[in-house]
C-alpha cells in the first residue's frame, strides 16, 4: 500500500499534472466570464439587432404544465412544470463555445509563435568570400578552389602545415 501512495504522490507532483490542474481551474473561471459575456453583453445586442428577441427566453413548449400556455418566460414555463425545448439556452452555449474556442486558438497560436522564435537560432556561416577572386568558398578552406590563392586564416582556425 505504501508503494501505491508513493507512486500516486510522484504522479501528482509532476510538473505536467500541476500545470494541467492550473489550466483546468483557469479554464473554468474563463468559461464563467465567457458565459456572462454572452448572456449579459452579446445576447442583448444581438437581440436588438434582430428585433428585440431575448435568446435566453427562446423556447418551444413540448407539453403544457399545470397552467395553460402561453408562457412569457422560460422560468415561468418551468415553474408550472411545462416541458420545453430550450433553443435560446442552446444558442447561448454555442456562442460561448465559439468564443472560448477562438480564445484558445489565439492562445495556442501565440505560444506556437513564441516557441518558433525560441528555436530559430542564428546560423553560423558555412561559406566565405575569397578576398582575391570574390568567389564563395567553404569557411574552413585554406586555399581558394577557384583561384588557388592561399586564404587568410580566420580566428580559431589554423592552417595545416605543408
């Protein structure tokens, strides 16, 4: 049993697990913010643009409750026991999903761009120009392959003895 708890502790304190837990917590908080943004900011604006429709109260009554229809709000319909198809709440969820998906896309895109910039290191030159004929020769060359001139040594590279 002690081995089991030791393995669990090693698993739980690994960097990836902790990072994942932090990501899930932040994701949950971000989802709440997006839900409020959709419900309180975007839906009223969209509703005004399409003629005053409140998406959160957009529903279809499948079976009436104890009081006869019509019901002014979804809460009223549910309070009398009516069975409803909640189209507006579904639309809110779809809009929330697309906002979260777009935000995650932007985050991943930014992270990938930063990783690419980190991995791109300046390449050291592999060729140099011959000072006599100006043709390109390998950086470690001691003689030009074009004009056969002896090339000056660059720092750190010694000429072989003949």
